[in-house]
């Protein structure tokens, strides 16, 4: 079975949930004798190390990032031209084309016997539809979904949203849960700024539906939290933005909230040293940070919304996303109730063990087989 993967997400993300899925899929599927993996990584900015399986790939083109910045559209043109040659030199149709993002023009270039697509969440359709800059993405996703022979999703919740919003037949959808290798990462020295006070961890973006303000409000109303703890915000698209900085300044919380960025080694270090991971999100397609935290023995406090219960089950403490008071109470509980914290950690470890990339890849391969 000849399977084609493209460059799209690897020209966008250095690291990230979507690109990581395809890295792990190729790692596992390239070890299967019946799979012939063709990957056009192209002109990429990602920094994944694939040395452990690159020799197992049937065909592989990758070009290092040039030492000067090219305009995004020039990069896209270079990659599209290279992709055309990559496909043409194969000399025959691929059995499966599994794009890593949502450029519909690549379907005609690939000309595979069967096309599949992965829908990771329905955030654009649910929360961003009124913004003009997301209209093309929404249209492109709809186009690809309509033309896909099979659609992969990472949770039952995403499947439900997909069927409700785009009226997709459930027989065309296959759930393949994500997994994590976070516990295999190395650890590094904890940054000095994290040593001032014990900290809670927030990981990822803080955009509107992520509901980050409820965490700031919890610190604003709870003197005990404010006096004894800090919050490390890791990753996302940027440091604190003006509205966040204004809130922190107005409530004298500038010393309580820290922003850090870095690689997975640092993130693992933060997971294993924090009091708990705080996830305030109202909506997740899956919730990878929750799984990563549990795998590292980190307690999780989150909202019982969207796909999150599918990931954490009964291993987390659930708070009302509109209640900073309840969030503050649960943060206190994790710190003060050592027995409850130990129970959460053990349940989290047990839960995380149920997810594996090998299982994800096997389900994906079975999906490929059903349409060939």
C-alpha cells in the first residue's frame, strides 16, 4: 500500500499537535511491511528528529530552511512545485493520499486512488466563522470533507460536531485517539523564575474559547493563591497580550503570572514539578496537554466539556468554566489534600497508559484498508 503524506503542516509549525500526529503515524506505519510511506516534507520549518525511522521511508524529500526569510507565498509555490515533481517521479497513482492540512489544490496534484482527511476539531466552524480571515479555511475543509473517502477524527465529540455541522454520514468517519511520548522526553533544569514560589501550569494558547480569564480571576479573588503561588503559562502563540496585562496589573498579579516558551524537554520538566495542570478550555478537539500531563504524573484540573472527559475520564477534578471560585477551591484541594493528589496522579497514569501511537497507527491502517 503506497501512502502519500505532504509538506503542509511542516511548513507551518516548528512543533505542534497536528504535525506531531503525522510524525508518529509515519514512525509506526513505516515499520509495517505492507506500508510504503512516501513523504514530501519539502521546504519545512519543523524541527522533528526522524532519524530513528527515516531510512524506513520508501521516498522522502526534505529541504532545510533557507538562511534568509522568504515570503510565505514564495515558500508555498516552491513546495507545490516540488510536490508536483515528487508525485510525477513516482510514476503511478498512490493508493492513499493523507494531507497534513487543508489545501484542496493538492488533491489534483496527488491524484491518489483514495483520499482521506483528518479533522482535529471544529473550532473554525464553531468559533471563528464570523472572522473573514478564516472563511477560506472553513470552505477548504468543507471541500476536502466532501471529497474524502474516509475522515479521521480524534474524539467522539469531534465526530458529533462534524456530523452536526457538515452533515457527514457517520459511516464515513473513524475515531483514532491521539497519544503522547512526553514521558520519554528528557528533563532539564527548572528555570530560576519558577523557583520563586510553587506554581500551577497552564499550557497552550489562551484565545477566547480557551477561557484563560477564569484562571486570572481565581487568583484575583483568592488571597491564599495570590500570596503563595504563581502560574507558569507555557507556549501558545505569544506572550501576554494587552487585555491580559491590564487585568494582571489592575489586580496586582504581575508577579504571579509568568510566560515561558521552549521545547518538550522543558514542558516535561514543568509538568513534573507543578502543583497541577490547569485547563480552562471550553472546547477541545482532543486535549493533548491533559494526556501529556497525566503521563508525567501531573494532576489535572479542567472543565467537563467537549472531548475532555473522553481523555481524562475520572482522573481529573472538574470545575465549572464560569466559576473562578470553584477553580480556586480545587486548586487549594490539590495542594492541601495529599491523599487526593496521590489518587489523581495514579488514576492519571493509568488513564494515560490506555493511549498509544501504536494503537492509533493500527486503527489508521485498518481505516486505509477499508477503503482500498
